[in-house]
């Protein structure tokens, strides 16, 4: 059983984009996904070999105010510091920003702050290192585009580089493989399209041009299609963490082994499933990120809370919106 080091979340609330409605004609839901992000004290190869996250110590990111959450963790080590980037979300305004939490090698929190905010909701702050520079590819599918940012002053000052795709890509995940860049992503649509279809594109450079794979969607499955963390190489094979959304959004992580990846073909095999069971007793309803970060692995876990207070939060937000329009 993993030891829970650091801070345990206390009533923080979560990942609303799959779980909320703003219709004034409908009775608001009282169901709220509560996510918490953590640092697993083991490299992803060890985690894959073990098959259970419960075998390792975990440091949890700081607790958030009620009806707020931290999710989608990605990280980098710089000068002996671990910098973890997450989606920070508050149900009171339903507008996600990217926050940064920094830790020393003893996993003591040394700093935090907002790394990136925009007019639209941001999440899934995917990090890329290339040619000595650090880039971020956050999800912003409500903007209708996928935008690449570069760290002007790491870790807190970021500037836009370009819009790499004029499509509302969800959870875009990038890796260098076979002499080119590959991107794996989901797309919004009816019948849970964003949870059951995996799409791919390739490019000679991060800035593009990105060419969609001719076989898109390259993989269709509610159990293992939506990206859920950093691809990684192990034993000569490429692996892609994906979300299992068959029972609930982000219920678990299924790791795909890529058996074939080319400009004309894609084949994969699910090889390992990670569930939230036995990680944290109060967060057993989901796990939807598995991110490699050197000597550690980053995760997030979910608890589904049913509280009538959610109704008040929803109506207060809607009242402020209506008042602002008057």
C-alpha cells in the first residue's frame, strides 16, 4: 500500500467538462468529480513493471479550496527541482488555468503560482523539451485550436509560438518517434466521441505542418482511446497511456504498446491497466493521468461526490453571469 506523503486533498472538486450542464431549464446535478494529483516515487518503467501504483510512496499536491481541483499533472526537473504543472479549476467560475508547483528532492514544496491563463479554459498542460527549450501544449478545445507555447522564463513566463492545428484537439500528446514528431489526440463529437476515438498526426517539427493520419481514427475503444499521459519508450517499444472511460470518465489508465506506427498504418495492444484501487482510500472512482517525469511518475485520482451544495454553486455562478449581462 502506498504511503501518502505531502498534502491530501480536502474537499477539492473537479474535472467539470464531462460532468456539468449550464442549462437553466434543467435541474443542476449534485454529482461532482473530485480529482487530486500526486507524485509517485518511482520512474514509469518501474511502475509499468510492477503493475500497481500501490507499491510506491506518493506525495500529494496541496489541498485546494472547496469545489476546486488540481488534475492533469505533467512535470520537468530543472536544477534539482521538480516542477509539476496541472490544470487548476474552480466550479465557481468554470475556467481552468495552468498552475505550477515546485518541489526539492525531498519532495518539500518550494514554490507555486499561475504559469498560464487565457480567455478560454485551459487544461492538460503537456510539456515538451526540444533543442534546449521547453514548450507547453495545453488543451484549449473551446478555442477551436491547438496552441503551442514556449517558456520565456521557466517555469512561470510563457509566450505563444503558434497555432499548430486549427482543430479542437483534446488532450494532445506529442512524442518524437521514428525520426519525426507524432501527436495523439481526441476530438469532440456526439456519442462520446472524445472518449472512444484516438487520432494521430505527424510533422517534421513541433510547429508543423501537422498531417492527420490517413487511418484516423487510428484506434476506437471506450477502454483505451483518449490520451492520458506521456508516451514513453521501454524495452525498444513505445507505450501510450490512455483513459478507460467504459464505466466512468477517466475510470482507469490502460497502457497501449505500439506495435506499428507509420504514415499509413497503426497497430497497438493494451498491455497494462492501472486502477485507483488501494492508492488512496477516499479516491477510488477514477485515475486518468500517468505521466513520466524522470525518477518519478505523476498521476491523478478521482472521488465522485454527491453534495447538494453543488446546486447552490451552480446557481450562484449563473446568477453572476445573468447579472453581468444586464
